[in-house]
C-alpha cells in the first residue's frame, strides 16, 4: 500500500507502533524503582532538607553511583523535580510519600510487593489445573504480625477512603455502623470522628482483631468502636445496624461468596438501613477499567475463587438479597465503585 505520509497508510489511519506495548511490558521497572525510593525514604530525606544529589545520596546511605541512578530515575519518572542543583518533591510525592505526615501512604505503595515474583510467572500460574479455593490465603490463617503488616498498608490509604465515604453518605442520623471485613477499621474510625453519637463494629478474622484494636486505640475510640472476630464467609453478623459497609474485598472472592454476604447483611440490618459495597468493579460490559481487571487477575496467584465483578453483578447480589433502590455511584474514578441498597 502506498504511503500518504511517513508512518501513515494512504487510507488515513495511523499505523500502529509498539510504543504502548513496550511501555506496558517494561512497567515493572518503574514499579521497582518507585518501591525502592519509598524503601530508601528518598522523598522523606528530601523533605527534611537533603535536597542536592550529594546530600540525598548520603542520607539514603548509598554509594555515589547508585545514588545518582535512583535520583535520575525519580527525576525521569516525574517523582521529583530539579531547580538548578536543588531537588524537591512534586505535589503527590510530597503529600503521600513523606514519612511522618498524616497523609503518608508509603505502606500502601509496598502492599503488593510480596506478589512481585508471581507476576513474572503468570502464564505458569494460569496454566495450573488445581481447583480454586474459597478461603483466601492472603488473609486466612495469617499471624498477627502478618495482619499488622497487611493492614498498616490498607490503613495508610483507607483513612482517605473513609473520609470520602462520609462525603458520599450522610451519617448524621446513624447510630450503628458495621464494617464487614473492615481490617484496620479506617471507615469506622473516620465515621466516628465525624459523628460523635455514632457507634461502630468492625468485623474481621481472629488474627486481625488485635490489630484493629490497635488502630482504634491510636485514635482514642475504644469506647465507641468494637472489633469482633467474624469470618464473613461463615459467621453471622450483629443485628441492628442502620449502616453497613464492605470495602475493597470485592476481587478476593467469587460470585457465590458475595451473594451470601449480601443476604446475611440484609437479614442482620435494621429496617431502613443502607448497605454499601465498595469495590474494584468492572463496567457492566466487563471490558474495563484496567484496575479492577488486574485485581481480578491477581487472584490467580493464590488460586482463589476471586474474580473481577461487574457493577451489574454487584447490583444483582444486593437486589437478590432483598435490598431496594439499588444503584452504583463512582467512588474513585477508574478504580472503585459504591453500590448501595436499602432494607
């Protein structure tokens, strides 16, 4: 076919290039570089005044060549910026990756690092023929120390999600909130801080409960928030809640598990109560977005029944359980959706 312009066929449509594919297939390098910078506390040292290449390299305890390499990598990725010889954090790294700030989310940046090697052998993982299991080994049977590491990561990002929930849902008249699989209790903590008459119960596995209580105590809310041992796959929920939330567990379990959770929540809630399932949901046609799709694929690593659920499926779980007025609203664009219903 004759060329109309360089790289453009006569038909007028640009010829595809490998740029998108190359960017995606080497994205592990960017992830590894950012994780290394977080672990070396590069952004924290920079914030504390080590704002030249030499000073920052020394603060991180690196030899000059390696210091130059990681600093140049962060400059190239737009994680930091340079003005003459002076380095500084950009807006998001300054807000979220400086240790000691209330907004620090470094633990969350490292949350999936234990899965790193598994993604390199994903084809092998997907080719395994062992039947999937309901119980997710990332949370089932973990030790208290493992639970602490896990939920330090979720708490670092969950506080913001908890505050966002309050902007979506009016809790001013609520008396009892339950958080199903609530982990750190971030949603309950933020809700109780904002609503002095509210009480809450966080439900999670026995190994998680002591860790949840640590977060509750850190916030001085022991008199208003209770942490109870509960496996939401098998145990009943406490009665009488007028608001229930289940957040960010969605890709970890299959369709039957979430249908059962919705039915148990409906049975336990007070009449007029609202149930909110917040998760990484696909669009109704299941063709995206990418973030929920990747969380669903990640479940192959642990051979669970977990999948990426669509918003239409989640709405079906709530409707089939008996909830009315079921609807889905964007919670975090491209990442989280909030599906809610009324008893």
